[in-house]
């Protein structure tokens, strides 16, 4: 599961992937397969990958199970938190 970028004993999960405190006290549901799917999509669509992915999600296009899980966990609003630096590890 997710290796959190910042951990706080007071507020729980502060992971930039799943959202600040959204899954406090639980394992982050964003796994390596989901991150790899995002990195592959970003590499395929270049600089405007977030808008392309949001566009595809809004039109209910099937992009595969991993990107569907990303949509269900972090959603389009959480996509804005993801930086290119976070994807370079995959």
C-alpha cells in the first residue's frame, strides 16, 4: 500500500495521494498499480494529461481498472494534488 509522504500522529494520514486526513487511521488505498497507471497515462498524454484524464472520466470512458480505481478513490478534485514529481518515482 501507500508509503505516506508525511505522517502525523495527531491527525493520521496526510498523504498527498489520498487527501489530507481522508483515510485517517487506515492504510492508504492508493497502491503501486494505481500510481503506475497514472504515470503511464501522464507519459502518454504529455503536459495536459490531467485535463485529458478528467475529460475522459467525465464522459465515462473506460480507461482500465486501475484508472477507474483512481477515480473512485481520489476523484477529479484529488487529481489536482498530484504533481509530476510524485509520478517520477514510477
